[in-house]
């Protein structure tokens, strides 16, 4: 099933939402590279203020980069 985020990223909901999704993806990539996102034991990604991130957003970022290391490298054991 395709999520709303994937539909936005593909442009199905128009240029405005496509740009918004691309901007969000860029921010998440920067946070991953800056170690501002951590992964707990259950595989849930948390940002620096304690909010869980959407899996589809992280998966799109990993697939777009082609490096798929974000979740593995930042596993912290946070509970």
C-alpha cells in the first residue's frame, strides 16, 4: 500500500505537495547525517526532540541515497 508521503513524493497530489515531501526528505537526510536521529531497540527512529519519525519517510531517504545505513548506524538502544 502506498502511503500519502509516497504519493506526495511521486507528485500524485500536485507540485506543491511534491516539493513539500522533497523538502521533508532533505531535512531528514541532514538530520541522519548530523546524528540528530536515533533508533531504539524496536527499530523506531526518534528525532532530537523525542518525536517518532514515519518509517516511509526514512525508507524513502534510504532508497533515495542508496546507502541504507541510517537505521543500522544510529541504533542506540534508547527505550
